[in-house]
């Protein structure tokens, strides 16, 4: 799943594109659908999260 | 007084023995004896003086002189006594608690220092702190312009702290409640004692290479000695060189360490550091709701734009047609004028007339006009009837 801040950045870009004046209805609808999907994914990411704790000793490869 | 002496000599100086080469003392015997005398006669004591010729050896032992206006003496302070202390410098007024002795190999009277206190304002700690702070300032590391913004939605949060301290438990609890979306990477370090400085530096070094969005360096409260690793110039420089933003929460709110000063943000407690590092999940969810509304509004705007564009296109179409029609009208008038010029009525106007029979047939030849034939004559302003004679 894409990083949360990336999701929000993409959403911002979608909004800006939608709010600009030179869109086909077709393109606008496509962007809107993508926006809704990303928003849903972001919400899901927030709601399902459970804190993961790692100690560096455990994830470090022996070197 | 257990120092060995030459046979035949009791305690005290034997002037006769000293007067002849026979039975002379060796150097070692004298220094051993002197050491025994000094150690028996001068118990450990507090000495006040000024530091001169200070030198710290690689072994960690310190060598320096203590002096006043009239005299000076050599001092040694071994690593196991000085490791908790900031390094003093020449000219500093100090108190030392020391054992007077003789360094036999050099035949030098010497103080073995067990404690060292500065008499200056704030003591040795304060002085060392100010000295390191001045060095960091000189290198621009305390410049407020260096402070970086914390990431809005951190994915990985690293923590350098004691693995079993309250600081870690607090941080874990706060991040778990506010932003469990993140992954917490704990890099254990010794946060007090002789090895703390090296341990914290090595922990920082390991984090350097990890893909981490923000770093929290934390330690609970303690005495000035306990917090000393976080006042070390080495740790401060390591913190300043981290590639990601650093939040520092060392000691209590009233303790400001060098680590706090070079960090991008100083938090009063480890919990506050965790709060600063994370957004609140509930608030972000609310923001998502607002974003959803904005998205719907944006779609409405986009469709309104499309409709407006259609309207504009329609207007242009109508205007185009109207223009065409106007042009056609003008053309028609021009054609009319030309038509008019060719009209037979114009010819009649010049004095000609057209004769037609009762059926409207134009009578052009004599043969069509026998005597008695009735005809109509069209002239420019009307028609008259006639008969051929």
C-alpha cells in the first residue's frame, strides 16, 4: 500500500486538476473515481493500523 | 612505615652512614622511603589551586600541575576517577581531594586526585557546557535556520533510548494511541555511565543508514552527571549530522542539554516528543472527511465548467449562423439591384412600349397585327387598349 503522505499528495493533485478549467467530463469522472478510491484506501490504512515496534538488533543483519 | 631500608639503618637519617660511600642508599631506596614518609605523614586531603599544563592521555588518565603564587605540584587523576567529569582546562581554579605520594620512577612529589571540583560559577559542568556550546555555535550548528520541519505523516519513527526505561514505554504508548500507522524502530543505547557517549553515538550511526522519517532521542530525568553524555560535543555533533529531523527529550523540562539545542525540536518529556513526532489519527480521519467533501465539490465544479464550455460553444455557433444570414441578406439586396437594372420596366421608362394581344402574347411582327386587331399597349406608367386601322 502506498505511503500515507503520498496518497494525500496525489489527492491534492487530483483536486487541483479537477478545479482547473480544461477538463473533459470523461477525464473529470476518471479523476474523481481515483480520488474516491485513494481516500477510501487512506481511511482504511488509518483505521486498521496497529503499532509495529522493532528493535534494531532484531532487524539488523549480522555484519 | 613498611618501606624497606638498608640493613643497619633505622628510621631517621644516619649522618655518619651518609658521610661515607660505604653503605650509601640507592636512589630506589630513597624514593621508596620518601614515599612511605609522605604517605604516612599526609593523609588524603583537600587542596586548592590553579590548573596548569593539563594533558589528557589516550589511556584516559589526566596529568596536570596545581599551583598558587609560591609553589606547584604534579597531579594525576586516573581514568576510573575522571570518566564522569568534563575536561578541565589550564587556569581553572579548582579544589581536589587527593592522596599525596611519591612517583618513584621520576622522583616526583605527586597528588593522586580522587575528586575535582571547580570553584568557578556553576562548576566544571557549566564551564565544559559553555565551551562545547561555543564550539557548536562557531560551526553554525545552533543556527535556528538549520531546524528542519517534522514530517506530517511519519511512516518510520526511530527512538534512541534505554531499552528498559520509562521513556521508551511512554513513547510507545503515545505513538500507539495517536499514530499506530507508523513503525517504531527502537535502537537501544546506554544513556548513562562511562560508555554512554560511545553507545549513543553508535546508535545514531546505525540509524543514519535506515529509512527513517523522524528520530526521537530520549532519556528520563537524572543528575547532571547522569545526563552528561547528552552534553558531550561528540553526541551533539552526531545529532546535528543526522539526515532526518531529530526531536530531543533529555531529562526534565529544566535541564537543557547540548543534544536538545542541536536537535530540530526540543520536547520537555519523552511523551511530548512522541506527540510532536505524530499526527492524531482521529484528526487525520476528520481531515479525510473534509477532503471527501472537497472532492465532490471539485467534481461539481468540473462538470459546471464542461457545461459552461458547451454553452459558450453554442453561443458561438448561433453567432456564426446569424452572421451568415446577415451576409446572405446583403447579397440578396445586391442581386435585387442588378435584377432591377435588367427589368423591362426600365426599358419602358426610356420610351419603349410592349404590345400584347388579349391573351398576353407579345406582338412583335406586322403579321401579328392585321387591320382591326385589338391589342394592349404597356407603357411605363400603365396600359392602354387599341385597335389596328
